[in-house]
């Protein structure tokens, strides 16, 4: 797996990878990450993938990150003391 693009953003770390004939878009916020996969044959190159990273996608990702944090905090209560 190799990084083919870093997308600057003030809140997230956004990277695009190439792996096994797929593009992987990884969005990180703190200790959490989300990965979206798309077949190379479904897009016309890296620029298409970059255009898919919209403000709406990032807003939705933030909602998922918040849910992930809540889920993790709840799960953390079950660890041994």
C-alpha cells in the first residue's frame, strides 16, 4: 500500500492510498480513522477520487467520529480495573 496523495485540511489528516487496484481514502481525527475504498475501474483517476472528498462527506465523517468516540468511551468502561 502506498500513499499517492495527502490532502491538506485544518481538522483532519486525509490521505489517499493505492492498493490492490483500489483507491483508499483515509480520514483521521485523533485516535479514530475512517477508510473508504473504491475500485480504480470505477473512477477516472486520482482527480476523480479527490473530487469525491466534499464538505458534505467530511461533515458526515465528523458525525461518525463523534459516534465512534461515544461508542469507544462506553466500551472502555468494560476494561479490567
